[in-house]
C-alpha cells in the first residue's frame, strides 16, 4: 500500500484516490459543498488556500493546500522525469 503526503503531515492512500483536481471550476465547488452537506468533506488545508481537491473511491472529498501537479508527482515520480526529458 502506497501513501502520499497531501501537506502538513497528512497522508492518503494512493490506492483510494480517483482524481486530483483544481478547485477553480463551478462543478468542483458544487461537489465540495455537496460533500460538506453529506459529512464527507475532509479539510486538510489548516486554514490555507485550497489548491487541490482529492476525490476518493469512498466518495470522500479531501481539500489540500498542495498543488495538484505536486501530488501527482508524489504518486508517480516517473511521470515527472519523463516530462523533464522532453
């Protein structure tokens, strides 16, 4: 089982992540509000700006203040190396 750091000492199982998206679009903001209403929102920003929204297979939504690209590189560091080679 692989875990990734989502900021400030918080970790999430990489196997449970469905998507990591930016919080800027209206549909994602609606998803955050619906998750908050259902009690399935986990805010791990510690009061800082939300930069990434993690959607899990258990329908939990996790807010993080780490950039989505940074988290994607933590999941698969080989993809970052491939981009640097091009």
